[in-house]
């Protein structure tokens, strides 16, 4: 309570200081300082105090903190100030409303609200009448954001409808209404608990989508499907289905309603829709609404400042919260338009690369800390004096020409591509001090054993730290170059790297996917709590656990000062859970921020907020293409020699069916899921040299016993050994259905993680 009082007193004092300078017409140091104080204290209040208070207490705090006098005072400052200061104040007031809208309704005088509203319409009309382009200034975007907040402050029955030349603002409001119920981008726990909620889309958008079909579709059925049936997880699966149709066509024509038929056997790939038995008509109804929403989003996006980080804009946060239901066709059109508009004329620029020096560095197993010997370091050094704008090229263009020192070669494409490929390999090796194999890869257990993560923590040496961050920033620039040139990198990075690049929140699940040990001690503690053990039992069971954790580089990191000496007890267990989660979620934040800065210099970064992390991965690495011929060449077969049943060889009937299924029934997306099921990784190596072991198809032990029907069994994978137990299915349709079920539902089950299972699989492989 003392902290709450202190925070409130500081904030009120800061507001008083703002009132004293209300008449200023230009930015001043005192004004800026006090505005910073206000922003900082609000941030402290929302992040530390508010989440720990009940709604009743929070109501009192908010009502005292943001009284009508204070809110109207900020409005007065907005009117009195100019330029960037006014923009900051508008965003501040919009953020205040965004922060406390679910607790208390703020109030602003009607005259001030109408004044800012009219100012917004006048600015919009002036730009349109002058023939200006479709790009709006951050100032105007902040003005729109503030007016949306002021509109939402009003009671529902007092909100006007905007028509005619003001209809564009009504479109913004309708999209904002759709985002009102979206999960917060700030809360890690919130992000993982909204799968079964229904996304409420504005009634006006839903009715507009129904209107063309009113003669054939009952309104009650239409509303039931859209307001009750489709959960968030269903929406995400459905949009994934729509996107796959669009991508598979390979054209720029969006998916149509006639393409939404989904055979029952294919439904297994979409467990949420399958669980609710969603049929073709229901998919059609949802498609109409989501297509209409996508059109609105496409229209209003230029009015939203997506360059603002999470927590600074309610509209930007809202768009990010619904990015999973924006069709790829909508994103692609906006993205390609933005890339073309920021394209610069390619210049002929040469860089000298000494690949012999880089090879010696590799052979001597040196680490290029200074970025001087590796191909990556040489290229970074050569381009230090150049503007990042040289990377803003078109598809299939080269940003520079490579002169390979000591070789008599002319770069007409080969040396350039070889250089990019060599850099990709260096980044995923020990030559550079930037990335290391994830924990699962180091101990060869669990999923994602081909994944690399940033080396953490960073060094405390300030000079080396700046150098290291500059190197991460250059990685971001290379990512941007890959997006523009479509000369892709085969990066094996996890979501903990990609998510921050699109301002998405890393979750506990993301960390656990690459580090099975990350939250083991916390899970043990929570399990003890669920068993309702005594404090003494809890303390005894956790006696060896301290406030420390293992960083990606293998170092032990203290979560608090002298954390190695602080044991976890019943009394401090919640602090331990919080500190551990915070560290693991943000372990690579500094490195990701550096890559983000580099990426932002090459591509229209604000639009990346529309992307999911997998969509950005596809833009940088290219969509996954699984070479079935390569996989088949690296496959061996084994099985007990019995009459008719259980013997596996290439000519076996069910093996022939398997390869036919892989080539003809599965697309690359499904093949990638299959790889993840049998090997714990989503991509194949580039060639045979990259395989650490062969893929083995073995007899399915359980179904090979006499009297058993193989069609009743699922395939079994041993990811640690890249092995598949394949039942002798009677036909390819049954094999496909069972395989897709296993690839969709069984990817989180890894029995090979246990010592007994690993030993059993090893013995079975040896016998076979």
C-alpha cells in the first residue's frame, strides 16, 4: 500500500507541474521531463501495482488517479501544445484510456471532444482534397487514436454514427470494436488462455456480411455460427486452411467460398474445428464475416501507427492481437505494395571477401569475436560505411558483387549466392559468438533439436557488448535483404527469436519447446502445491533449488542478488516462479531488439506487426520444401523376419504406399509436420552430408502380433533415433488418415525423453 500511495503522489505532482506549463507553445526541457515522469509512473503503476490489486481497489486507484479534472487537464495541454509534444500527449491520453477501460470510464468534456473530432476530420479532408498520398503522419495517426479513445469513453447509447465524408472514421471504430475483447499483448499468461473464447466481431460487420445472402441463409443460423460456434482456436485453424488454399494456387487471386470444401479425412489436421464438428456451411458463414473484416482492416491500416511498440497504442496492440485471423492475401498485398514503394535503385558495389582466411578460422576452430575473419565479419566490416539502403533491392537482385580474393572468378551470381549460404552456415556454428544450439539440441532430447538460439547473457565488457550487438543488428539487416531479394537463409531459429521481431510475446510454451528443463523446478513446485503438501514437505522437496537458472551459453545466472544462496521456500516460491519466468521469457530480448533494429532499416518494419512469427520466418527462410527424393535416399528399412507380417523392406506393399502418400497425398506443409513427428525438426538438411543418421522405417511391433488389425493402430515415432514404426495398413487412404492424426495430435508426446524408452528404442533398433 505504501508503494501505491508513493506512486500516486508522484503522478499527481507530475500532473500539477504539467498544469503549470499548460500555456507553452513549444517543447521545453521542463515540459518534456515532466511528460516523461507521467509516462514512467503510469507504466510503473500498470506493470507492478494494478495487476496485484482486486478490481474494487483498482477502481478506487484509477478514479483518484484519472479524475475528470486530470483528464481534462491533459486535453487542455493537447490543445495548447504543438508538434511532437502534442503527439506524445495524445498517445498518453489514449494509452490511459486503453489501460483502465475495463475498470473505470474516463470522462472528457463534450466541447473538447468535439473540437478534437472536428480537427481530425478537417485534417483528413485537407489531405484528401489536396491529392495527397495514402500515407498519414504519426501526428494524424495519434489524433485518430485519441478520437477513438474519446469515442469509447462515451456510453454506448451516446455514441454517434458517422456517415458520408466521415464514414472512414466509422470504419476505424468498427475495427476497434472487434479488437476490444482481444487478449492483452502484455500478459504472458493471458496469451495462452484464450483459445476457447469467441472473438466478438462488430455487429455491423457481421450483418453486412450476411446481407448478400439473406434470401438463402437464416440470420439466426448466421449469428449462431459467428457469435457462438467459432472459437479463437477455430478461427486460427480456419484462416490457416484459407491461407494454404491461397498459397497452393500460386496466384494473386484470394481464396473463394467455393474452395472451402474439406473432406472428412482432412479434418484431422484441424483438431479444434474437428472437435466442434464444423461443417462446410459453417465455414462458409465464418468466411463471409472474416473476409468482410479483412476488407475493413485493409482500409483502416494506414490510419494506425504500427511502428509503436506494445503498450503504446491501443489500436496497434489490437491489430497485433488479431493478426492470426488476417488472411495472407490481405497481408501480402499490403506488404508487396510497401516493399515496392520503398524500393531503391540498385547500385554496383563490390566487396572483397577472403574465403581462405575464413576457412582457416573454421579449421582451427577459432571464434571470430571481432568479426574480422569469418565471411560474416568481413562482409559486415566492408559494408560499415555504406547506408543500409543498398539492401533495399528487388526480387532476384544482388545488393553487391563479391570479389573472392585469391580466386579468378567473376560474380555473375554464383559467388554472391555462395557468400550468403556461407554466412548462413557460419551463424549456425561455433565460428561466430552469436548463436548456440538450444538446450534440447545439446542434450539430444525432446523436440526442436535442430534449433539455434542467441548466446546469452551478453558480456559485461562495454566495448565487446557494443560489437556483439552490432553483429546481431547486421543479422537483422541480412534478414531484411533475404525478404527483399528472395535469396533466402536456411535459418533454424525458434519462435523465441522470431516472435520479438514482429512484436509478439514469447510464452512459457515457446521456451519449453526448446528447453525441456527450463521450468522443471517450477513445475515440481506447482505440482507439490496441487497435492496440498505441508510447508515443511514443500521446503524439504525444494531444498536444493535456488534462485538461479541456466543461460543458453551454459552459465548459471542468478535471478536475484546472491541468488545462489537463496533457497526456494514456501514463503518465497511465488517470487521464484515470477523471476524465473521473467528471465526465461526475456532471456534474448536484447539480442532480438538489435536484430529488430537492423531489420527495420531494410523493410517497411511497421507492417511486420501484421505477421505471425511463422510468416516472418517464411519471408526470411522461404516456405518449407521437403525433398522427398532426398529423404527416400537416406532411408533404411528393418523388421523381424516373419512369414507375411512384420517384415519391412523397400519392396513391401505398405512401404510403397508410404512413399506414394509422401509424394502425392501430402503437400510441403504436411510433410513438414511429418518430419516434426518423426524427427523433432521441421526441415530436412540441404543434402546427404547434413544427415547425422538415416531415417529408419521399422515394423510396427504392436500391430504385427497375430490376430491384430493394423488399420486400428497409429504409427509410432522415436524422435531421438529418427525412427518410424509403420503399421501395414491395407490402403493409402487409411495410412494417410492415421499419419495425419499422429502428426497433428501426437507431436507433444515424446516417450523417448525417458531413459527407459530411449533404451528400449535403442535395443529395438539394434535387434532390427
